[in-house]
C-alpha cells in the first residue's frame, strides 16, 4: 500500500469516526428527552404547574395569578368540616443569589407557621409544603441537574415546567418554573410557636442575552409562591386539601426580588466579532483538513 493510499484511508476513517460520534450524540439526546417527558407525564397528578400548563400554553404572571386565585382556589379544602380553620402562614424570610458568573444558586429561606390549636388536627405524616419558583426570561434551571437524588434528598418531589430547551438564547425562549415538594410532617409534629424553616438552594443558569449597548442585561427574580397540602380523611376517601396564607398576612422578605446582572454583547462589536469568528473557524477547518491529508507522516512497514 502506497503512502498516498494510506493517507486517504486514514482520512476516510476519521470522517467515519466523526460521523459515528455525531450520530451517537444525537441518539443519546433523543433518548434523554423522551425519558424526561415520560417521567414528567407519570407525575402529572402530583404537580400544580402540570395543571397550569394543561390550561395555558406559556407562563405569564397574569395567567398564573388568575389560575391561583380562581381555578386552584376552587379545590381548597372542599368537604372539610368548618372547625378545620387551620391558620397556615408561609413566608419568605430571605431571598438571595449565591455565587458569581453565569451559574449561580438561588437561596430561599421559607418559614412555615401554623396556629397552635390547629396542629393536632393535621395528619402530620401526610403534609407537604409546595414551593413554586417562577423564573424570568434569560434564566433557566437544568431538569437533569435537579434529578440528581444525592443533591436533593430533602425534597419529596421536584420538577421543571415550561421551556426546558437549554440551548435557546433568551430572546427565543419562554419562561419556566420549578416546583418543589417538601415533606413537612416531622416539622409539624415538633413545631414551636416560632414555626419552622426550610432552606432551598436552586441552581440556575443564565441564557445568552440579546445585544445591548450597556453590555449587560438585568433580570429580576421574585419570591416563590407557596402552599401546604395535606391528605385528610373525608367521608368516602382521602381528600387533598390545600392551605394558602391569607393575602393580608403574607410577610415579605428583606428583599422581595433579587437582580442578576448578566453580560450581553454590544451592537457596536457585532460586526467585528462575526468576522473574527468566521475567519477563525475557516482557518481551523483548513488546518485540520491539511494535517489529515498531507502531514500524517506515517509510513507502513512490510510487516
């Protein structure tokens, strides 16, 4: 076999290997996406946001508030005796961003308080706190990262709803929300007058921002929505009962919203960056082709 033929064979083998790697990556992405969809659908009855997206195509604050005030409130403790006046108060004590750069943690300190006279009435082993964190455009939570059971042992369930396409830039994506379910049974049994607190750490990632002359884009993240759900014995079967804090009793955190200043490209630099990127990509491609075809330098021995 001549050196030229050997070089051509090596070149075609490299192309075949690259094609196999690309096909395998596409197949893995498809499998993971299908698995995530199946798992989300199987938990359809657990999550409030699942019910929301069955009625609305995308997440808007006005639509969500209407859903919470009308459609969701219609299921609050129906069929429960009148003496079940459970004074539930859920409040955010602190809301902050931890870390630097494009990958940060949203820290939320949530306090649960229940009227002392109502605690014995609650089925402590069947109660959970539901926290819904609505995210603005430009910020997303990775559903694969949140499915790691070693990092989230304290949560009964956790899921991301809305736009979960991790590759889209901010101006082509929609909003999303993360829903946490936290077991509150043990905390209710030993709750004191001061209540009990839950600390949540939600890993967030910034999307590519639209061009801006200032070089930055600011997104604001508001406080989460919170409820408590208990399964209680009804006349015929167990009923799911939701408890919300009265609107006039919702305590505000020290910071109602947190701002995230995300770097963005400047319009004045767009042309220069495009040219440099194109030239760099072209030279890299030509270098790889040249090295593969003419600089292998490998000689085949008779053995």
